[in-house]
C-alpha cells in the first residue's frame, strides 16, 4: 500500500500529516497529489469524507512553498466553497496542514461582520477560502485582488450549481489570471458540471472516487414503514433505546427541523437544528456543541448538512425520506466515516414510498425493512411495480379543498427541498420545476452568504 512519502510530499507536509494521525493516503489523495505536484489540473469526483481536502490542500501548499514572492503577501490560492461550514472546515484543514510552513490562510463568508476579514486581508494572505457572495462583495469594495492567483479550487461544484452560484463562479473566473492551476471537486458529475469543468480546466487528470461505492455498502441501513403522525414517537423510542450518542436527523424543511427539535425537547432529548434560516452564530454554536458531544442530536436540512465533517456519527435518521435519491446517499454518508460503522434509519410514510423506490433504484438493492417496531404501517410499503417519485396524495389532487395553510406548507416544502440532478420523473411540470429551482437558488444564496 502507498504511503504519503511515495506521493512526493515534502518533509514539512509529511510531518503535518503524521501529526494528524494519517498513515495511508486515501484513494483520492493517492490519485490527485502526484499530478497536482506536477502542475496538472485535476477534476475530482469525490465527496466530503473521502479526504479530498488534503488531496488538494497538501499539493497546493507544497507548490506554493517552493517559491516565495517578495514583498507583501498576496492571494496565491483561492478556494471557493458553497457553504460557510464547509469553508470553515477547509480553512481549519489548511491550518493543520500548513503548521510547519510560512503560509498564511484566511476564510471569509457572509452572515458575520466583515471587519475582521478585511483586517486579515489587509495584512496579506496566501490562501483565501471563501463563499462566493462575500468574496464578490469584498472584491467590489476593493479589498481583494485576484490577479496573482496561481491555484483556483472549486469545491463541491455540484452543490455550487444547485445553489445558483454559476454566475458568481463565472464572474470570479474572469478576475483570475490566465496562467494558473485549476482543481474542481464535485460529489457528482452531471453534464452541467462536466460543461463547467471543460470551460476552465486544461487537460485535467480525472480522479473518480465514486461516492455511492464509498458510503453505501459500509453502512447498516434499515427502513421503517410508519405513519407520518407516528414518526416522532418512533424516533424518540430509538434514540432512547439505542442510547444514541451522536445522531443526525434529516428533515425536508427548515420548519420541520425546528418543530422536531421542540418535540424532542418535550421528550427530554436535547437537540439543535442547523439550517439556512439560522444565523451563522447559531449554526456554528450548534455544530460545535454537536461535535463536542454536549448535544447528542443534530436536526438538519440537506443544504446545511452537506459537507459537514463530524467524526463518530453513530446514527443517521432520514426522518423524512429525501425526494432526490442522491440526497439519501449523501445523508447516510454522514456516518461510517473513516472505516467506522454506523446505522442509517429511513422512516417511510405513505406519501414517501415512491421516494424509497427511487432510492433503491439508485443504490441498486432493497434496504432491509424493520417491521418489528410498534408503529409498523403496511400502508407505506411501496406497491408492486410502483414508480419512483412523488405520490399523489388526496390533498395534492383536490386543490379546491385545500386550506391556505396547506398550500403554504406545500410551497414551503417545494422551496426548501434541495434540487439536485436526477433522472427521476416527478409530478411537476418542467416549467414548475425550473421556477421552483430559481426560487430555491435565490433563497439558498440569501441563506448561505
Ligand atoms: P475530507 O473529505 O477532506 O473532509 O476529510 C474527511 C476526514 O478524513 C477529515 O476528518 C480528515 O481529517 C480525515 N482524513 C483525511 N485524509 C486522511 C487520511 N489519509 N487518513 C485518515 N484520515 C484522513
């Protein structure tokens, strides 16, 4: 098996890696580091949890360290990340890996006062990690100059596009010098990402660490058929019975996440919610309390959770099954990190059985069903030959009878569920889908930056 030394890393970086306790490069590291050290562009299909941050940070640091420009520091490496959490995590990794180098890095994102960020920029940084909104904002105010960037890293590119950042990315690309090394990482590689990649990568080495293979087979998965109204009691029961010490619960909506946190509190379970409507400080605090074990349960929506790297998550609950099958794979990938085992429960009610069909088609097998629990509900089991996708419910069929409240609720569900690439057909017309996506993007951008 390969070690870090054989990848051509310098002594300073080998020491940092050793101090982090890494002994063997992960596949994405083994495949990306050598070509990056040789000046090649890299297109990586890898999600968080595969070790992709070190795969780009180590070679970028090493190449930057080879030559040091005279005078004041200027931005030589720019890393773009879709979410504040991921940006903060990447920056924290740069701290660890650059421990023995004279390289200064800084993270900037929205939702917090810009002044400390501006002060750091004025002192001079070598590596800038940023979310697109704050980056363009500070460029507009004249605090950031990208004309000396040697490395451009676009991380979680698929999420960037889902969140509507494509125009921001294009604006940033125009401000970069022509001669530079490019890296693009994405959990999935739909055509939109392939097109984006080909627009700015040159003769890139393709590194593919398929996320489905990485995550799905190491994780114990169970489906529980249950009425919507019983989900809350079911989750309380499991959390208590299994003494869950670090569990993440996915709900479809921000509102649903808040409500569940309150309901869990009523049952004596201390939980916190993390989603785009929470202030940055609330999100940071919730995540920190979850990481250090003060809070055992984190309730999250997809956008807020994607990319979050918390070790030792023992349980993932799909409290609401995701309507996009790929989200299921991302969600359950929160557990079973770094070879550890974990369990993923999926609660499927009678409106979600089509989602289950889509998920099982994507992962290629039927998930084990646990029907031993007291809330087992036969009515939620997919019917023979059932198609993937949304089930038409009585309420979605008879609009006249709907109360305004239900309409608003549906709208809010549509707005808040994260759009992703999928072959699956849904009940919505294309026009509806694209206007939902536009709404979604605008909201996501507001929430994230
Ligand atoms: P990432 O996919 O970059 O978010 O990394 C996921 C986690 O894996 C982080 O906690 C890293 O510290 C850890 N990690 C990265 N590379 C290695 C490695 N070669 N061996 C062990 N852990 C690693």
